[in-house]
């Protein structure tokens, strides 16, 4: 007789702060398989499907942030009500008041959970007071679902969309589990029309593309990102003075690959899982290190965030409609706030400032030199494009140092090692000593710079294969992950944002 330990199962299904539910974990794959079985049986029963997905999404968030899933429900209730009040208001001042109320409530949550301790530290630094820091838990993904909810309110204000008629539809929109905790940030006007599609159709093309994206995301995250992080990058950034400038530089290159594989890997899996459920998200990463200008980089990196900042912050500040000086100021403010969105530290503000200044310089260069196009320097001139890619990549890597370092002192120590204690003579010793790290970095960067046509052909090939072969591929990849993983499964980097 089968002896089931129900206490152990109950413990596994409970929330544990140090073990959030993530896509690359065995528990999620098991839960998703069970979820999909019942989901596929719902056919044309739209309301049942909506309730079922909402309940699973709330449980998914509970497994990530505990009872803070009630916060998610609260945001959905407040903005659903504000959206209707805003839509039914005629006076412009009254409409602005409802938008301000939504901004106050939603951004108030962000300020409290993300920035309270930063403000206390700043106050302690500039006054004689010594206020104790607060023990505030940061709910995973709060920045993503707050931005998503704000876009809904602002789009209603701009008369781009009407409010939803059913609160459950709105809760479905902001809680949909594939993109809930780390994006992509889904626009209401793109996603809402898909909620009540009937019948819900998952074509063979969608299924195959979804499997391809899940395989790519798992490989990026669990094979490349986690391995080079635990075995190399974290060690360098934790104590840069213990390593030569060459090792520090390779650590920076490693982190550039790690954060790309980590975040784009999550996005790939989110988009792939959504496809398996019959929903389409827009692409969130487009080989960003192929960019020949910093403007092109931000059109390829975290596309849902960069476009959100442009549409809802940069344009709201006035965009480029109020003269050149104001344009550069608006650009810098947008990127500084974009940096602050990533973390409650001056390091993130500096990271945003570096990108804001670089974007402003590129905009000025485009006005003087027509060859400095936004989409890349002279697309038809291979030498100039390669030079542009090298410059842009190293500018981005330079900014990653401040983004990743634990403190400003650590960042300056790393730069000091790179420029004053490089020790290039140990290059071949480095390759021998870190052969598996070097191999994975070569594989990662090679795949990243692979021509788009080759990637498309591989995706189409996987998409055309029978379901059994796709299942074998995923099983083989999971086996590979189990063989090379180091210790605990690593949370996604963007969970902290």
C-alpha cells in the first residue's frame, strides 16, 4: 500500500521565505503540469477558466511572497474602482484627481516597501539623528504589477482603453502568473482582449514556440547564469581586491552575461508558458549586446520596461516637445528614476545616470552626424557597426559594475584593480583554472551573437517536432541542470526589483 506523507506534502506547498517558487524548480514544473491538465479541460467555459487561472496565480504569488498576495488583491480592487470613476468623470480636474489618487496609492506602496530604509539612511547621514532601520519585507514583483496597474489607469485617462466590466478580469490581468513576479510588463490594451477569447486556441505553432522558449529560458538561467554566478562572478564581486585586474574584468564580462541570461531566461519562460496557455506577450529581449549605440541597446534590453518608461514617464514629462534642453533633462530624469526603480541605493541611481548621460550624448551626436542612427551606426558599414558594438558593450559593462557591486567602495576597488593591477600575463593560467567558466561564457556569448536567421531556423525546427521529442528535450535539459547545479536553486536576479 502506498504510504503518502501528507505532512511533508503540506509543508512543501506552504510558503517559505527563502524558497520562492520559480520556473526552474522541480516543484513548479510539477504544479504547472497538474494545472495544465485541468486547464485543458475547460474549453469554452470562460468564467470557470478565469477563476481557475486567478486562483492558481494567487497561489503562485503566495508561494513567492506569503500573505502579501492580499496586497495584490488590494491593488486590483483600488485601481479597478478608480478606473471606472475616472472613465465616468467629465471634468478635466476631476479626472486628474483620480489619476493622482492611483499614483498616490500605487507609488505609496513602492515607496514604503522599497525606499523607507533608504530615506532613513539618508536622514541619518544628513542629521544628528540615528533612526533604526525598519525590518520591511519586499514583496517579490511589486514593481512589476504596480507599473502594470498604473499603465491601465493612465491609458484610461488618455482615452486609449475603456475600463473592464468585471473585476475578476482585472485581477486576471495583473496577477497572471507567467509574468507576475519578474515581467515582462504587459500593457492592458495588448493583454485584456485575450482574456475572454472563446474558444481559447493553442495552435501547434504556438505550442512548439512555447516549448522552444521554455527550453531556451531554462538553459540560459539554470545552466549558464546560475553556474557562472555561483562559481565565478559572485566570488569576484564579493571581494575584488583578492583578484587581479584581468579576473575582475572577466568577472564583469561574466556578470553582463549572467544578468542577461537570468532575466531574458525568465522572460523566455514567461512568454513560453503564456503561449502554452493560449496568450501572447511581446518580445522582451532582442539580443541587446548586438547594439551599436546606447539608444539601440535600450530598444533591445528589457523592452517592456524601457517602452513603459518612455510612454508613461518620459512623454508625461514632456518628451522632446519642449525644446532641446528640456528633452535632455527629461531623458536624464527618466533614466535616474529608472535606476531608482531597480533598487533603493545611490548605486542604482548612478547606473541610471550613466545611461541617461550616454543617451543624451547619442541624441546630440545624431543631430550633428547623420551616420549615428538610433538603430545603429551605419548599418551598411560593417567596420563602424562592429566598432559601435564594442564601445556600447563596454559602456554597458562599465555601468554594470555599479549595478552589481555591494557598495560604491567595492565598485571603485574593482575599477582600481582593472586599471592598476591588470596582470595580463596570467591570461592562459586563467583559462586553465576556470576552463568550465570560460567554456560556458563562450557558449553564452556565441549563442547571443548568433545571426537572427539561425535562431529563427532553430526555433522553427523545434516547433515542428512531435510533442514526444519536445518532452525528451526538456527532460534531457532538466537532467543536465541537475548534474551541474551548485547547491540551492538561485532566485532570479529581478525578483529583488
